[in-house]
């Protein structure tokens, strides 16, 4: 009898579990479209040139590793503010944004959730149906009751926007609404700029608390374009939360580089909010790690490296779009009668393929093509070598 006798085995993480299954698969043609990671055309995880250059510069002038301030590297936090709101924007210029360096986008969400729970313990949290699978667990673990607003409409191969808006309208004031700022994970469907206007107006009218999750800035249409939703909330005069992740946009997954920004009413308020965010950090992990944040700050703070980053980010974005088109064309060429062109109307890393769980299981077991049971495929893992095989495999299960 041990103190852990009654401990139950937790269910496997659906995506990481898929990875394990993939690793054990002996099919030489296997393709992993499960996890949300960008691979280049050779199927390799890229190490961006801008990152290598920044690291080489850092090697030339090695520094000791003292603790960072609780809220992270000042230059990093300032770079995040500039990226999210615009360097010359009123919120940045007036100093009313509180930004902290976080352990990935996940860490930004968690620090925000902990702060919100103290601020408004009774509030409910609304996430999209479906959403990134960690949203529900993260906010539930922070003590919130989590519900969802309608989002994906399978029959329409798009968004149930009326349903989404109705749910926001029905939510009590103070409800925290988690919104994907761009490149919705898992569906790949984003609402239009006009629909964002309606969401902003509803959030404002109903007194909801917007929490924008921006994990893919630059993967959709461009840095500024992908930040357009943030600008709309600013223009509406709202105060809100934005989490940032550089995991994908810098291909720095394992460095855990992210942030949380809270737009406040004025500078003095931002100072008070920042002091509370620091308490959430201090009591969780004390202060963030140095390396990833230092790399991102070095790239964003150097005009040449910044230009190189934007070029490399643009190449990733363009390659994903080319793969979407190749997928549509390839499926047609492989004999799929159904119109699959919806894949090119989706944006970001993922595609909700519309395939059923049975079809996804067959894809995996018979062809070694791994996506999630929900039909989500990571388009950013397709390349010129595996695309024909993936198309032929999908054609056989449709
Ligand atoms: N939000 C969404 C919507 C995501 O897809 C992800 C990453 N898959 C995250 C947050 C977390 O990002 P990070 O890996 O930087 O913690």
C-alpha cells in the first residue's frame, strides 16, 4: 500500500499520444500531420537564420546568467508591445500596456487566467467550439467554469457566426471570452474583418472580458494583418488581454517564448496590473528563463535581423499556402469527387479536413498518415515529397 495506490492513470494527451504512436510506426511512408509544428520542404524543423545570427552574436559576448526581473527582459517586453499594438500606437506611446515575458503562449494564458481569477472569481470563461485543446483544461485548472460558444459549422464548412454572436450576447457581463486572434486552431477558419467588428461591438455592449490568444501572428496574412483584430479592440476603447507565442513564428518551440499583454485604461492602472501579474509569476515559477527571450529581443531589436525574420516568416507563410493549394489539386487528381477547395479558404497551420473519425483512424492504421480524430491536419507538415502520398491515401478513405 503506497500513498499513490489510488492515483489513476491520466488519459494520454491526444496529440502527444499520437506522436508516440507515430514514432513507433514502421511504415516507411508515414507522415505526421498531427502535431502543430511547421516543417520545411525537406520535412525538417527549421532553425531560422535570424535566430542563428542572434545566437552567434550572443556567443561573441557571453553573459552571466543572473535571475531576470519577474516580468522578464525589458527589451523583449517592449518588442512584444510594439508587435502586438504597433510601436507608434497610442496604447504603447501612452504606456498603458502591461506586458510580461511568459513561458510560451501557454504561460501567457496561465498568468492571465490566474490574475483574472483573483480579479473576478465568479466569472465564467467561454472558449470556441472547438478550440485549442488546452484552453478548457488551462482555464478549468485556474478555477474557472469553462463553457463554449458555437464556432465550427461542419455542414457549412465554415463558421456558425450567428451562433457565436448569439452566445456572446447571452453571456453575463464579466464573462471572459477567449478569442483566437488569427489562424484559428484547430479549424483554420477565421471570422472576417466585418464579423470582428460585430464581435467587438457585442463584447463592448455586454461588458465581456476579451482574451485574445495570438499564437500565430504572421502565419496568416502578415504580421500587421494578423494583428488587425487587436487594433479593432483598441479602436473600440476596450481594455483586454492578449497572449503571444513565438513558438511557431520563430520556430523556437522548445525555448518556450511567449508573453501576456494587458491593455489598461491608463499608465497608472497598467502599473498596478503589472504588479499583480508579477505576483502570479512569482508564485508559479518566480521568473522566466533567459535564452529564448534574449534571442527574440535581439532579432526584433536589430533592423537587419528583423528584416531577415520577416522574410523567413513570409517564406513559411507562403509555403503553407502553396501546400493548401497542392492538397486541393492533388486530391482532385487522385480522384476525390467532393469539392475540397474549402481547404484554401482556411488559414494558418491547420485544416479541418471534414474527414470522420473512422476515416482518420483508417488513414493512420492503413497508410501511416497521422491527423487527429477530429479530422484536423497540420498543413505546415506537408511537403513536395509527401503530398502525393497523402493525397492518394486520403482519396482511398474518402
Ligand atoms: N494557443 C493556441 C491557439 C495554440 O495553438 C498554441 C500552441 N499550439 C498555444 C496557445 C501555446 O503556444 P506555446 O507552445 O507557445 O505555449
